[in-house]
């Protein structure tokens, strides 16, 4: 059972289940919060926030590794997204934020094999254009859905990631992701072509 009251880290970031997120912890209140999470093996909530608003749907983060700790208490940690939550109430009883949360159920309908192949093909093309190498495949160790694991590889906007986070049906997430990749592919291809043209405009030294 996951706790219904969790520490909360509002950030201008959308964390997805299975997605790695490195963090540099430097504010005193978050050093206190992360210290508690480390000592008690707790997950904390990451939720999209700006100067004027905060989302109501976020994702818990598990600390998978403490990368470095500094003499003044700052630290670098590696986290990974775990579970989607709905924020019921924002609490300000401690130096850091907490929230009362609920964990929405996932629609576990069977997936279409043909759609999954199209999704894999599109990601292979995107990954090759973005990183110049084949996609190594999605690790299933985190238990996150295929759509979430794929989305973590792509340069999606915060709005797109938040939409995926709030979508509780995997088939709908896959539809969205496939549409976005089909829109992204021509842009990536043009960018690669422009880069190659620019790289070929130099002159050899005499």
C-alpha cells in the first residue's frame, strides 16, 4: 500500500513512471525532505508547478542513488518515476510541502499488436535521428507502461508529458505518442539535413 500523505517537490518538470530524473538538492527545506526520504526509504511526489499555478496530477519519485554529497549538505541524487497520483490537498505543516494524494486506477485493456509495432518503428526512427544510434529498447524493470518508457526518450513539451501523465488508458497514451512522433519525425529529418548541409560548407585548410 502506498501512503496517502507524501512529501512533495513542486518543479517545472513532468516526471513519468519509469523516467530517470537527476536532481541537485540545495534548498534547506528540500535537504531536510530528501534526508527523511533517504533515512526512511520513502518516495516523494514530483508535480508540475510554475510561479502562478500547480498541477493536480503528479508522479512519485524513488531515490535510486545518492550520486554526491557536499560538505554544506547539498547533494546530487538520481531518482526514477514510480506511481501517478492525484493531489487531493496541499499541506504546509512542515518546512517542505506535503500532499494528501490518491492513486488513480490504470485501465488495463489488452493492447493492439499492430499499433505497438507502429509505435516501436516510429521510436526507432526518432531515436536514430536524435541520438544517431538504435534505440536499445525499453527496460521493463520499473513496471512502467511502454508509452511512458518511450516518452522518456523523446523531446516532448511539458504540456504533452502532463497530458500523458493524466491519461489513465495505455491505448490512449499510445495513440497520442504515435501522433506526436509522426509530427516530430519530419522536423527531426529537416534538422539533420540542415546540420549536414551546414557541416559541409567549410573549407579545408591549405
